[in-house]
C-alpha cells in the first residue's frame, strides 16, 4: 500500500520521437505476413525475425514457426531469414535442404556485409566494432572469418593487431551507441593511420535518431522508460544513453514490467521504444501511468523519418 500511495499522482510524460518501429523492422514483419498469406502455413523463420517478444508472439499466432537453425526446417519448406542477417554458411545450408528462402535482412545490415566483403577482397584486415554475442555480428563475421577482427570496446581497440597495418579498414554493428562506437573508432584511427572508413556511417539512421531523441528527453525527465526486449541491442543502448544523460532509466518489455517503486516522487517520465518494439506498447505504458493519476503527454521530436525499403522479390 505504501508503494501505491507513493506512486499515485499527476505526471508529465515526454514521448521521444522518433521511437518504435524502423523501416527495416516494418519490412521484416511484412515479409513474414506476406509469406504466410501467399504460401500458407507452414512458413518457418530462422531465429526471431526481430528482437521483440510481442512481435514474435503475434507472428506465431498467425502461423509462423520459429526455429533456431536451418537444420530444423523440413527439406523443401519456406524459410524466412531474420532482419539481423546471416553468415554465408546459413545460405549454403538452406540450398542443400532445397529450401524456399525469403531474405528479410535489413538492407542496412546487407550494406555492412558488402563493405566487409569488399575490404577483405582487397586483402585488408577488417576491424568489426560490435558485440560478439549479437546475431548481426555473428552473421557479419561469417562473411570473412579469417580477415575480420572483432573489437568490442576501447580496451580491445587499444591492443588489436593486423597482418599489415597499412591495409586495414573498419565496419560497425548497426545498433551500437553512437558515442561509444565513435570512441572505439577514434582509437583505431589513431593507431592505424591508413585505416579505411565506411563510405557512409554504419550505425543505422533509426538507431542514431532514437538515441538523439532519448537524449533530449532524458535531460528533463526524473525517470526514463525504454520499451523493448532484453535481447534488443538498440533498446539496451537507449537505456545506456539515457543514463549517461543523468536520468534513471529502465528497460521494460511492456507496461506490466513497470515497478511502482520507480515512480515514487517522479513527476516527469520520459518514454521511448526501441526500433523493434510495436508502437502500441508505448500507448499501453502511457495508459498505465494514467491509471495512477492525471497525465499530460507531449511529444519531443528531434527529426522526421520517411525511409522505406522495398520488399524482397519473393513476396513483392
């Protein structure tokens, strides 16, 4: 009862914008929906199509079957490859099982794969800035495992080596925290003057925009709630970015994970959502807060997004 009493009260809600789905996530979800409509069930999906439990649950209810590996898909079946991209070995395994493959890899991840292959093809050592346990990085490493060196933090950047320091390049995971990634890249540039950089920044527009947006609301909020799943890299980064701005920040899967103790004495709540989190989950959080007292909500927008990606020809 004490926690309820301390949590009750009127609040201002600052809604970060942009937030929630990005173009790559929308594309990946539509790929699965269209595959189910056009081909019927079963349609298999390797790993989570995007890193959000609510999205996966809804697609499963529509008939999608999620598997861990290509070997779990019956020969001749339809399989969708998730938005995070895969190593070439996965595609080879799919061909060997005569699978109908629909590739939902985000085009911005495909861009990184192409960069890595181009660098490696020129005989360069590629420093890949990213988190080794993330599916996107696993897929990218598979493009040229003998020529890629994973760099997860500044400490690693300070000690990595290359076969030829004059022939080096770097690439990045698309969902990193912009400031931390740049710090790592800066160390690499200082150590390797010949380092080739991507033609365009690897961190995707949606990741950058959402980090800028959460940074803006974090400066005025007593508490920041980031809606997203724990295995969503871009969602976790939003929590970290908000915390670096001095805000108390928590990652929640949905409104049901908000703890009353977080709200004690809080009068301004910032809310955002990772690029793989459905927009309606943010609405649910606002409604939950409104159940504790009057809520005044306003959007804090740092930019517009009008990016769209074409669907794969297999479902277009």
